[in-house]
């Protein structure tokens, strides 16, 4: 199983994780708005990554 498939199965098995990733993505995108063009994209990716990394802590 590849890492991407592993992440997808983890998200599918925990619905709360998907909601947290979406929330953190939105926050990251809003925070990164001042950076032209790619700021919101990287902010959203960083937010989702943080939520995924913290999945076992909550």
C-alpha cells in the first residue's frame, strides 16, 4: 500500500479527522492570503498536514 492510499484510508476511517483537516485548511488559507497567488494553496496544504499530523493527539 502506498503512503497516499494509507492516508486516504485513515481519513475515511475517521470522519472527525476529515472535518478537522478541512477546518485547518481553511484557517491556513485565510492566514496565507497576503502572499500573492500561491499563499492560500500552501496555507491550506499546511493546515491539512498539521491536522493529519495531530490526529492521534486529540
